[in-house]
């Protein structure tokens, strides 16, 4: 299952006579929160009409900021547990651990939502999620609340998911993401399945950039400008192994970030994701 990375950004960049600073309250997301409840929707095609618990642990060997590598040498881990009932309602509790942050346990998120097919052929899946996050550090104007709506088209080996999100509770912002997958079965036996699902994803985010602009000698003024633009393009190559109630995934993700105005020196980068999940029938 696809997991994505949430990171908060505090950046200072110098460009000619301007200084650009992205506020920590402006949340930049690659797709969604790490191990977000929308990941649970991946299970709906496989599950019978009954209740389940699904537990996962995700490990990233490198921490990127919306596809941007600022030289922060740290790994991250994200444990989560989800409850899914037979009527497609679900709850999710997850936490984030960053090795280079103090305190290392950075956030806890509780999410709840509902998902259902829009047609009899079960090719269109719609979903809605509300999430509340509690952070280890109190940052002004930080958004604790999020509403997310998703529409997924699935047909045989092809899938495309469009996600819209609104963050509020502080300095509100919006985001849009689109992910396209192709599923390739490598091995299918009675004991286990191995599949490959290459993916390309695009993320558009809403950011406020505060620029220190030169007015006249010895006088500068901050000018705030709100931008909504493509922030990152991802190409992922995951290998998934399913055996019994266990799910194992290893993925390499390549990022190509698009610079904000006055942002320079961005480089393409990548990281490796490992995930272990277990499904419990209730």
C-alpha cells in the first residue's frame, strides 16, 4: 500500500537582494499524513463484510521536505493501527518518530472516515476523512485539523486517485494530489503473492512566502504572497509481498521538486521505504 510523508518546513533562502522564509505554520505535504487513514482504502477490494484491525510500521531511511533535501540526516518511523468495520467506516491512530528531532516523537494523529463505491461495477471509489493531530511542540498558527476527500478510479491493473485536502485550525491551507498506479503480478501462489506497482504522483500545495523586500536604503519591508502551485513530482517503484495476513513492502521513491519563487538550488533526490503490516479479523 502506498504511504506518504508529512513534513513541516522552516526554510531560509537568499536570492539576490531578497530573503525568503517559509513559516512552520504553512504545512507542506507530499500526499497525506504518514500512514493516513486513506491508506486503509487499499484493503477494501480484498476484505469481506466484517470488522478488522490493521496494524502497520513504516520506516523511511531518509527524511525529505516535500521532495526537498536540505541535508537533514535522519530516519523516520510511523506506527499505526486502524479499525475497519463491515460498512466501510474506519478509524486510524498513528504517530511519527524522527531521529533528528527533539523530542523524537513529533506528532500523534487520529483520523476517521467513510468510503464507498459510486457504481455497481465498483470502478469508482469515493472517500472522506477528518483528522486531528497533536504535536509535541506548540507552534503558532499550526493546522491541527484536516478534511480530505478522495476519488479513485480502478479497472483491472490500472488505478488513478485524486485527493483534495483542506487544513485549518491555524493558518489554513489547501492541497491537491494525483497518483497513477499500474499493478503487475510477478508471482501468485497459494502461500504468497508478489507484485510490482510503479507509481507517478503529483502534489500541488498552498504556501505563503514572506519576502524581505528592499524599499530604500536601510529600510526593508516584509511582503506576504500566497502561492498555489506544483511542489513535487514523485516516481515510486514498490515491491509488495502478501502472505496470509501479513503485508511487506519495499519501495524506492524518486522526487523531483519544483521551486517556489526565489527558491534556488533544488536537487532531485530519493529515499527507501519499508513497511510491515498485519491484518486481524474480528
